[in-house]
């Protein structure tokens, strides 16, 4: 069973938490947060794969939910991730742009050559932060929010995230090596930009990288 979410900030309009791996974010996680915030009605406004952990923001009340949903529609909510891949991209930093088709039956996204029904443009930027042996720690910023976007785009370049068997990883010693490490958005009441950061747990493969260990020592 997944552990409880860790609340790192809350006010009368929103709650920011670290979603545990294995927790479903649309119904299960709001219920868990409501148990931790008695009397509050919590709404999910964006998604994170069940098998992935990290930062999420939830609205408290319908008005805040509408405001945050509007911010997301206007691309004002920014999400950053850490990922571990089995190798390094051709360039140490860059932009990945694809047309992704969501196959509902298979529960996967695939890159295709052109836009058609069921296909959406997907774009992200990445930077390799550190290498350890044959593995690389990568920082990813999403420019679009597509189904399994990071997982599908790296897998399409023969760099499936460690532990992501659905997209071709052969690593059995960990879950999907993807973590939502940063989130920023305008506050639904004040419009003030709020930003939050977090680090993945002390476990394989994250603990192989000095970058993460250094950030912990800095108090992040």
C-alpha cells in the first residue's frame, strides 16, 4: 500500500504535497488529503502517473479549482522532473519535440510522424545533470502535458527511464525513475507566483548521484 502524502504547504485555497508512488491522484489522493485536512474539500486539477511520485498541487474548494484549471489551460503551471536513463542523449541538453498518439487500449503513448485524430504535439526540454557509470540523471521541464510524455519521448530515443518496463526498461531493481521535483503556479486568489521543490527518496537509483546528495545537504 502507498504511504500517506506529505503536505509541504497549505492555505485556504490549495495544498501542495509530495505524492507517494502507487497513489492514484484523481480520487485516492484527494481523499487522503481530506483526511489530513478535516473540513476541507480537495480537488485534483492536474495528474501524475500512479507509479510516479513527487510534487503536486491540489485545490481547496471549487473557486480555487477553477482558477488553477485556468492557469493550467494558459500554461501558467510549470512542472519540472528528475529522471534516470540508461545512457546519455546525443546532446547534453536540448529540446524533444514529437507527435504523440495515446493508445487507450495499450495504455501507452507512441510517437507518430504527423498530426491526426488522437495525436497531440509534445515538447520538453532536458539537461543532463550528472552521469554515474552507464546511467544519467536528467532534469526535465515540460512544455506540454501529455499522457506518459516524458516516458514515451525518452523511450522513443532508446533511453527508457530506469524501471519503466512498459516502455522497454530492463532494470528490475527499482520502480519508474521519474520524480516531480519542481512546481510553480499563480496563487488562485492573489496571483502571486508560488514555487516548490523536492527531492526523491534515498533509494536506488537516486542515491547513485552526488547532485542529489549535495542538494540534500543544502537543505532542499
